[in-house]
């Protein structure tokens, strides 16, 4: 709620006028002294949080008295409320009015002698205004319900949207406070978002910027030595040159700072022939500028997706740029969600006329966005789960693979966002059919991950894996050229463990899972060390479940399990790790039952 006091000559009048459209305040110094002596009542006004009001919601008017005349109405005020005011005498002076925050309300009270006075001695007589206001500024806005249940929600610096939770605002739906609108108009951020260049204007430079940004990001994450610094300075100069000629340059004030830092680095005296090494401040500012550029690109593409059609010639290129952008981190993904990019993409996948190549990129983009719980929740709130399953079951294999990737994210047990019913066995059947067609590690990974996550929903879905010979089909796919990767191994270890836990050890043995599981015990990769640790642990758990049965222990022994388990224990180096302890248990069982053979 804004309180506006305008000077009028040497004195002003105090007026508190309430209508269904406006709230008017005036200050009257000439009547202040006598009002202090005669005023014996108070007015308590409960209004929404200040964050839901703009300056136009509270207007000033000329001097009036309370002798029955109608107050002057503000023509543009959007407030509408039923007002019931109980007042026995003239209202107080402006200096006696206090604005008090109480929980989710902002209360105006008259304070006399530092204590509030209420009409009839009760604070319950209130005037409650509907929480509706028209945000007056540049750019489109949508109506949202303002809440002030926390101190942060009434902070004028907060621009978090209703569904945000991340502290960054939506392009077209922001929770505004009265301070968002200063005397000079809307904030610079809002102005910039509403005046960004179109995607058509910047599409040609995005490729260069993204490639250069990827190179700089890699250099910033490596060791800061002379060679790295020299290459980083070269890339930074190239990056600045590209950005300066782009339409986005006017929204990037940090360009000047980076140029000055680059100039200082390149003009350093080299009398001692010492190599130039970049400072941490330079790295920080360069990374900051790079992130600002990528954020602007995310907003530009999101706006383009909201405006284009599903057969636009630039749509495929825009989606490729968007996928590249999202590889830079979660903040970019959140900005795309806030900017309406996910909404636009989810609308395109519903259109039966969307070409298959475009649909595959749309689904790949959704899979990356749904990696975040916020993205998955947004997609589910739009009711797109049925569309994803429909694409999986009815469209081409290429589209089905990408739909499997989205389904794998939505059914991630870590998030536990959805629960499929036990009649969804047709999903398992379709996923296994797609596995039979997979010829790359990437497509096999998406399908295997979906199978692993979906089968965790119900026992009936695990039974369906057994009925469709999932073990044999997954192993056959794993043995295809180029499909044997660390990531695929991890998903297969999960599926095999699930089958073993549900009593399908014999099926695993009969369909050839034991050699795969035993080889996983010694799996190693210097690039993906953490993945290998998890795979070895999951494989050990599955083997321990199989070894708990007599026929399972015998099968492990017959597949040279004793030697493989011993190697796994040595590989762990520390005997107290979970994997080493599980393998020790299996080894002891083998020694007790086959001690003569093992001794040989």
C-alpha cells in the first residue's frame, strides 16, 4: 500500500476517503492539533501485501471534508472492494498513521500515545480489500495471487513467481511489489526482457557464441597456468568481439569491465619475460558475462518458441541451440522453464502435424528439462504424461526412444512424482520392442533407464519383464557394437537386481546374466570413477541375492565366480567398503561349499 502526501501551499488537509475503486490519503496540518484532542476512535484497514500493489493503485485528490461530499474517484485504479467504514469523528493526521505487517496482511493503524485505538475497543472492525490489482508497467503480465506468508514474499527486491521457489522471475508472470515501479517507470530487468532482440536476428551468431563459451568454460575449469591463460585470453577476445556486434550488447554492461581487464593483461610489462597468468577476478567476471549472455539467449529462444509454429524453418535450429544451452547448467534450464519455453515445447508435442525430426528434438529438450524436479512437475501439471506415453507406443522408433527418455525422468524414483498403475504393462512391452531396435549406446541407455524406473512402480511390471524375456533382450542389445558403455551397465545392474529381488534368479541364470554381473565386479573407467563404484556395488548386491539360493551359488561357482569375486575384493583395496564386504560374504560361501575345488 502506498501513501502519497502532496504539498498544497503552506498547509494540507487530512482526508481518508474509501471508494470501491480507490484509496485516497491527504495530510492536514491545520486541523492536526484539534483532531488529536477530539479523535477517540481508530480505523483498522487490512489490505493485501505491498507486493501486490503498484503506484497507480493509490492516488491523491484535492482537499475534502467528511461532511457528506463524494470523494474524487481515481479513474484508472483497478481496486474493487466492498467498504464498510465505522468512524465517529474526523480521521487522524498523517503523522499518526502506522503501517504494520502482521503475518500475511499489512495493517494501517492510528497510533495515539504509542498505543493503537480501535473502534468500540475491538480490533476486528476492518476494511478488507480484494487482492486484485492491475500491474502498470511495460510488458505483458498475468494475474497472480500475492502471498506474504514469509518476510521474503513482501520484499520488494524479490521477483520470484508463484511457482518459482528459485528466486528468478517469469518473463510474463512476476509478483510485483510497489517498489518495482519507481518514479522513472519499471525496472531495468523488466525493460530488458521486453526489449530483447528476436531469435531471427541473433540465430546466426549463436553458433559462434556457444562454441566459444564451451571452450572458455572448459578452460575456466582447468588448471590456471600460462598456456591455459594465453588460450583463455584469446577466446575471451573472440567472445567479446562477437558479442559487441550482436543486438544483445546493450543489455550487457559487464562487457566494458572485461575489455579493461583484457587490456590490462595484454599491456603488462614483460621485461622479465614472465608469462601472463589470469587472475581469479578476471575468471569470475568472464564467467559472469558468459552466464549473462547465455541467460539472454535462453529468454530469446523461449520467446521464439512461444511465437513460432511447429513447421517453422528455424525451429529445428532453435531447439539444437537450446539443447546446447542447457548443457551449461541447471540455471539455464530454470530460466527456460520460467520464460515459458517448456510450455511452448509441450504444446508442440501435442500437435499430430509436428514432423518426426522436430518431435525428436522437442522430446530431447523435455528430457533435459525434466531432469530437474521443477521441470518434471511443470510438465505433469500441464497434463502431458499421457501424450508422452502415446508417443512412446504409437510413433516411430526414433521418437519412441526420445519419449522413453522423458518417461525415465518422470518416473525417477528419487523424485517419486508419479505412480503408474499395474495395468501399464504395455509400456514395458513397447520399451523392450524399442530395445530390440536400438543400435547406439545413447538410445539403449534411454530405454534401459525407462525400464529400470518403470519396473520399480509395481510387482506386476517386474513380472512383465520376466514374461517378455527382458534379461536376454537387454543382454543382446548390450553386445551390439558401440552399445557397451558404463551408463548402460548401470541400468542393467538395476534391472537385474530388481528381477533377483522378486525371485527370478533362475531366469537370470538361464538367460546369461551371471557373466555380465561378474564382469561388472571389476569394471573400471578413469573418466567415470563414481559410476564404476556404483555399478560394482549394485552388481555385488545382485550376486549376493543369487548366491543366497543353492542353485544360484552353484551357478556362480560354475561361471568362475570365485576368481572374479577375489579380484573384486583386491580391486576395492579397502576391505571395509560395502562392495568388498558383500564380495567377502560370497567368497566365504563358495569356500565352505566348494573348499576342495577352490583349494585346487
